[in-house]
C-alpha cells in the first residue's frame, strides 16, 4: 500500500487543485471584467456569429495590462484592457482583434480551456508524485528533474492547442469573409506588443509556438484551400 501512497496523494492533489483553480479563475474574471462595447468590433463578431449560426458572440474586457486574449473554462471570451488599448491607439486593427477573438473561440469549441486547466492541475500533481519517487533514487536533484520533465510536457501540450485554435480561427475568419490576412499580420506584431508584458496570467495560458511557425501553418492551410477551390 505504501508504494501507491504518492500516486493516491497526487490524485487527491489534482482534484483539489482543479476545483481551486476553477473557483479562483472565475472569481478573478468576475471581479475584473465587463462586457466589451465597441461598434467596429461588434460588426466583425456579428459576421463570425452568422458564420457559426449563433445569435451573437459576447466578448469581455479583462482589466489587466498584459496584451493577451483568453478563453475561460466556462466558455467566456476575454480581451485584456492592455490589448484593447493597443487597438484603440491604432497599433492593432479591428480585423486583427477579430482574429484574436476567433482564436479564443477555437479554444472554447475544441475544449482546450477546460482541458488545459485539468492538465495543469494534473501536471502539478504528477510533478509532486514524480519528485517523491525520483528523490528516493536521486536525492537532491529529483524535484529539479521532475520539474524539467513536466515543464517540457506542458509546453508541448500547449503548443498543440495553439496550432489547433489557429486553424479553427483561420477557417472561421475565411468563412466570415474577413480572411486570414489579419491573423498573420497580428502574429508578426505579437513579439513587439508583448515585449513589456507585466502582471500575472494563469500559467496554463502562457506557452505558445514560435510566430514564424504559426504563420507557416496558416499559409499551408491557405494553399490547401486554394488547391481545393481550384480543383
């Protein structure tokens, strides 16, 4: 029985962490957000809503300065105040902001937001159990090695989700008549927009693929669509 104690403890820890993360995230978003009211962006989200056969797409402003968009586990879509301010300043176009919203809709539609929170909680639990086991054989470096292994796993899972959400957004933008161009142009701006990012974001939202790889993946999609239409 003692051999399985770390695993049992890890499972209990994962359940507790998941429940706590859901509660803490919902409380934070409720306290610091309100519905976005912007006529130009609404015109674009209405086009996407029609493409999805939805009555409307609600977008919320999350009152923090880091430039980001996010999809909550409960399905709500958020744009940070910092990102919206860049749009208001003319650094980001309405169509580029629409591409962010489409991307976050992809995370919701594909179940990423809820799964990533579960993954994050489970990874923390597994990290704890792995550290316990490795410490028996590698005293002193067991926890360090467990942290490296789990960080690599988390990054790989997150990158896969980002590519899937990019593809969903591209298809939605294409169907809505907005096009993939704004999505690609925004990617080319992301590094500059997020260079001085401050504040704290949930850890399960932070890992993204490299910009040029994301653009290349979108161009492959466009080429495939063009070939299909041409045939």
